């Protein structure tokens, strides 16, 4: 059998600076992962001195994107269908303001889910959970915040609406956004003698100004 004339494989030799960078990056990634998992553990664990001491820091990391909620695995049956719409106010270069038509954010999610054998988790839950977050931290009478997370809930819901509609409409920059929520009680089955559901309830939120940070990544 003839001997192979192919040159032996050359093993790549990392320089000392490259090894330092790789080692530091790996250590940073492992540390960040450990801190995140530790924060999640403190969030879901029973109250203890450590979780109480660092509650503000843990909540700042977890809410709202990484909330741990048992309803994800055992959700309560929906009693209402909630539809979230949004409209924006734009301004021209000379300061002329214009209010645009309502856009059905929930309708967009339903259209993306219907007929899709593997619908996106974001399409199914992002807007719904954002509204639950806002509704649980605000008074329905005057839309005032009822707990310290109210401001965060407003910013989160506003950013979702602005990201859906965009930074500009008809070439005019978006300067304000308003949301409207229609709650319709699910009707009972035909064989049930339960009373007919009440008329849908419409809740319009205040106009929120759109700031530069709300448009980050959209321009």
C-alpha cells in the first residue's frame, strides 16, 4: 500500500492574548449565567433574608421579560376576550399634529396564530401578558399606578405598541401613542341557563409621549 503524501494536520495554536480573551469571555459568560440563574431562584423561592435584601435588584432583572408565573403551565380558563388596539399621533416638520386610525394589535396576533401549527410564543402571550401586567398595576378609574411597578408596565406596553406600528407613519415621526382595550365576556354555552353576558367594556388609556428610547432599534 502506498504511503499517503498528504501533510499532517496542523493544530491551530492560539496566541497568549487570544487565550486570555477567550478565558475572560468564558469566565464572564459563566458568571453572568450563574447570577441570572441565582436571581431566578431567589424570585421563585419562598421569602428569605437574601431574597428580601435583594428584592429590588431581582425584580429589576426579572420583570417584565423573564417573569416566572405558574399560569404558563396551568392557565386559568379565559373568562373574557381582550382586544388591544393602538393609534399614534404624528407631527410634521412645521409642528402640525395628526391622529391616525386605530390599529388592532390583538387582531395582528390572532391572524399570525390562526392556521399556524406552531405559533410563536410572542404572538400568543407577549401582548396579553403585557396588558395583564399593566391592568394589575393600575386603577381602572383614573389609570393611576397602584404599585411601584406601574411605571414599568406603562413603558413596556407602550414600547410594544410603538414597535408594532413603527417609528413613523406616512413619513411623519410618531410623537405619541394611545391604547384602547375592549373586554368581551365569553358567552355561556347554548345549553346553559346562565344570563347573557354584559356588553363589552371599552377602556381608553391616556396618550403617552413617544421618546427617543422608545424608538431605539426602529430607525
